[in-house]
C-alpha cells in the first residue's frame, strides 16, 4: 500500500501523511509498488490529483475530502472506507454513512502536552505565506506566528503551547481541535475554500463564522521583480473587482500593501480583534465518537488488506521519531 498526498509545497497538513500511516499500519504502509493506493489526509478527491493513481489496481479512500476542481470518476478499483464529511460523500455519490471525519482525527488518540497558559498562535494557509512578513505582523499584534511549512515535530511542539489558535488553514483548526485548544478561523488569501471547512465542521456539530481580513500582498515579499506599473494595475483591478466591475477573476486579485505600514497595522488589529472572540472547540463527546469510529474503520480495513493495525498511543511528538 502506498500513500498519496500533496507534496508540491511544504505543508504540515500534508506532511503528517508521511508518518501517520506507517505508525498505524506498520511498514506495509510504506510500500512503493503502488498496487494499492491510499488517499488519506487532504482535499485529494479531484480528477487532477487522482491521475497519480491511474496505475493502481486498488484505490482506498480513508478520511479524504473533495473540494478542488473536477471530481474523479470512481470505478471498480475504488474502495471508499470513509470520507471527511457529508458534502464529500454526496459529491462522489457514496453512502452518507461513510462520512466520518477528516483522517487527521486519528491523531486524537495521542497525548498532547498542553500548557494551561500560553501564547495566541497564528497559522496562515500555506499558499498565503508569500504575501507578506507574517512574523512581523504577528509580533505587532502581540501573538506568535506558526508556519505550516515547519517540520511536523516543530509545528506540533509549538502548537501544543498555545492557549488560542487563529487560523486561515483548515488543518490548523483541525490540529488545534485535536489538541483541545480553542481556535478562531479567518479568511485572507484567495486560496481559502469555505466548503472544505463546512464539510469537516458539520461532522462535529460546528458552524464557525469565518470573518474576512483585508487582503493584500507586500511587494517586498511577493512579485518583487515586477514594475511599479504592474503593482498599480493590480491595485486598480482589486478595487474594481471588489465593486463588481470588470472581469470576474478580478474579485480575487490582491492589491499591494506594506507589511510595515498601514496595511500591516490594519491586519495586526484584525488579528487582535479575532483573539477577543470566543474560540471554537468540538464537544468532547462528539470528538471521542469520531476518533473511535476512525480507528475502528481503520482496524477493519487493515484486516481485509492483510495489514497490521498497531493502534495509536503515546505523545504527539513521538509520531516524528
């Protein structure tokens, strides 16, 4: 069995796949022969991504989600064990009872070394990292920046110290929820996809309100090689797009802004306002049911594929040893 996941850019939400499945299913989950492909953590159920599995004799779906691009065509090779949420189940036309939870919740059986008092942590979407100096803005707000591009162990060591997580990244919210740390979501960059969030959150009886930050990019960090005329044009397109004027794609154009100036100040203030909100956290009873259901389904899958389900215990930091 070979696990397939996004690896085009460093992102802890994807990287966890490297460690999770081999810990739960032993070395058999590290096979590179690819006869059986596994889709786990991530929004992987798209035609484009699933082309990677064209040569697989069997495709196992465990806790993945849909949301990007055209859907794959499921044929006799597909074995859908569970998916992220009901929206995904409906999208790929499988029984809604297969909607259980994002596969990352398998981590819920581990111990997370939490502190009673800690910093407010800010996690952007990995695709938003290039737009500005996140560390500088977070410091201005009095918070800690946590990069989703960090190695897994470093990311989770820092996350475990947080008292509150402000996150643009869905898996930032999911990991916080697993660690039982309150979280508050926000939108910033054009890659934010709300239906992914509702697909996941609905399974935990959560309906988060997701406020929109004033989006921008800092020319000192993004499109540095472009001319001043280019940046002026981007500013105009963004202004017109927000007023519904011009081409539809202009609505997602980010205007230039200065991280160290007014744009950065406004965003720091936005983060401070978020931190005053009551954080979200799934109920313990729902959380326990979802985590147990995932492990039960994984155990059954392992039996049918002749794999060794080892269960999961210990500390989250042990996952990366």
